[in-house]
C-alpha cells in the first residue's frame, strides 16, 4: 500500500460528487403515516435522528443495570483504572429479559414507520464508559439493503453528564452524498490490486485489506465533514431517554473530560424483517453492484414475546486487544 499521509482527501471530496441515496421508503404515502408523532418523524427526516423522552422509568432501568452489573462482575471486561469496563455485545442473548428495553411500543412503532416494515433486533452493545469513538456511519459496518432499513436505538441508563463523553451527531449528515468502497479505493491503486486478490485470500489477509479500505473511507468521511461544514452536536439525555438514528447518520463519542464518570447505556441495532444484511468485509471488499450476487447474512431468528431477534456470539471488546468471544 502506498503512503497516504499526503493524500488530498479534501480534494477528493471536492471533485467526487458521491451518490445520492434515499433516506426512507419510496412508497408514495409513506411520509403521511400517522403511526407516530409527526414532529419526531420530521426531525428524523431532516436531521437523521429522533429523541424519545422518558421512555423507561426508574424501576425498569434499575433492573436492567442490575443484570449488566452482575455479568460484569463475572467476566473479564477490560476495566480501566477507575473500575469501568468496556462494551459487552449480544448480552441480550444470555439474558433475554434485557430485550424488554427493545420491545417497547413507542420504539417499535417508530421503526415500523422508518422501515415501512417490521423491525427485528440484530445486535446490542452495553456500555459503562464513554467510547470516544471517532465519527462514523453504522451502515458501513453492517450494510443494509434497502440502505435505510437499519437504525441504532440508544438508551440512557443513567443521566448522561456532559463530561462523561456523551454521544455526538452531525445533523443532516444522513443526506450527504455517499461513497461506496469503490469510490474511495481510487485514492490508492495499489490497494485496489490487493482488494481484488483479497476476496480469495485467507481470513487474515481479507481482514487486513478490509481494515485498510475502512481507514480510507473514514478519512474521506472526515474530509466530507469539513466540506459540508458539519456541526457536531451532543445529546443532553436523562435516564430513560431514547435516541434513534439513521444508518447513514455521522456520529460518535465525545471526549471523556472526567474519566471518573460512567456513561451507562445500551444500543440495540435494528433492521427490518426483509432487509438483506451484508458484512463490513463484504461492503469494503466488493463493489456495491456486486453485493447483490453475494450471500447476505441469515436472519437465524429467535423470539422474545412478539419481538424477533437475530443470534450471534456473545462477546466483550477490549480497547487494545480485540475481543473475547464467549459461548452462550
């Protein structure tokens, strides 16, 4: 791979117009549905995010936190010097009662409107501290077709202090021109050759190539943020508030100004029942036009009441050493 330290990412986004993608279903009367609060729908369409206030009460949050606290006490979760552990993924599969936070009529009804389809859970992440994650878009990590048929549903499990590393988002960024991997790969012809060969290479080689293309994509997004004069806005959230964001919304974690503060929260990722879901590796190693010829992820559904959810492995992620997978 060539040295990209001097690459003109800003020049790339100035010259490359990207792709215009729809932000929701194309059904003629879709925007006129009366399932949810019209102001929330308008905000979601305009800004790419909707905030539902006071969705969960103190007792619901207390019970959820009790389960997560118990699990953290029994597993290695990469605790920092202040005793806060890292994220835990798919914990709802070990403790299905956690899905009570996802199986909420206000959330489900909103997603039915956003997807124009029945929503299902395909993943969850439990947080104890701020991630300080850089700006990104969820859609590139699990590419959905239709590309609007996914959403992050983030629940505050305590009052979120502004110094604990709150979520930030860039309003309207879900409507920015979108770049597929074949767009950004043009910045590095050598990497393009590697990518062509990587699809038939070892898992390690595919992972390395995926990471390199992903880094390019992230650099382009940051350059696009400058071009579009994107404004990073933080959420002022209380325990029980819920944030729902579009899969193409640029967002991340703000700096943690006070590492002694926790930021207890959970995000459930939803897709629609008829979504074709592709992996991060598939998105990065193949042209968008070729994805449809690939096998998408199987739903492998289970049920919690009326809510359906996909099944993956339960894992804990570590800041430096990857992730540890646990058997359910």
